[in-house]
C-alpha cells in the first residue's frame, strides 16, 4: 500500500520529482499504470514517458507492482509510492529559513520559518519511527475564526499566548524521569476565500 505522504529530503530527489510532467505522472499513478497508458493519457511518446518513469523509480517516487499482458506484449506496471509528495526545507540547503533568524511573532517570515522547521523535524521523526516500527505521537488542532475587528484579533492572540504559557507551566517537568519533550506551536493566518482563474481573475471558493 502506498504511503500517505512521502517527504523528500534530498535535493537531487526533490529536483527529480519537481518537474511538471513528472508531477502529472505521479498524480495519474495513484493507481497502477504502464508507460503505454500514461503516454495515451498525456499525449506523449512512449519512449519519453519511459525515461521519466525510470528517473522517478530511481529516486523512489514510483515502484514496480506487477505486469499485465496486452496482446502480444507484457506491460510493466508501476504506482506512485505515496498519495502526496512534500519537499522538506532541508532540501533547499542554505536557502532554507530558520526560526532563530526571525523573532517577530507577527511576521510572515517567522511563521514560514517555523512551519519549515516543523516539516523538517517531522521528516526526521517519521523516518526514525518507521525504523523502530512505532507510531509517531502527534496532535493537530485546527479551527477557523472570523474576527469582528483588528482589536479583537489582537486580544485573541494575547489570550491564546497566555493560555499556552499557563498550560506549559502546568505540565512541563524539566527533570521528569522517562519524560520526552514535545514542541507545541500555535499559528494563525488569513483564510484563503478566493482562488484565481488562468486569467488572474479572483473567484470565490464555495
């Protein structure tokens, strides 16, 4: 069974996947397919499709799952190794953002750097959990809120910060025997309510 998410940490592997035609191939390969079927769907020469599939397989983005006979030919079937692929910030090398470089909690740069660190650390933890045969302990809370004013948005931020500080003080034990530290992050940003058409005209999201 394909994984839900495949986090790409290596720059070469990320570059191999981040090509428009290969991204489209991976989307089509949620179910097993062959070079011939992909060539028909994408309107590309089979030889060109074969080349891209070999590169994707070499970098672990697709995997061989079997064969099927079609007429006098035997087709090789492959499938994407994950439902979605995520590029870890560490693949960016020195370009990756770091939270330590930004300390303004209301800045976009700080939020992006913190989110990037989260993805990077989850990539490492996921690999370690898989090797140990254990499930990674995580928690995700998500909500949407419509503020009446900027003042209330600011008040909400202050109350949230106070609540988080109080909970941290209540449950944190620096010297707990057998304890394990966790990182807790709370963030907010404007909800996307409009998308853009190919012409750049905004349209409402239902």
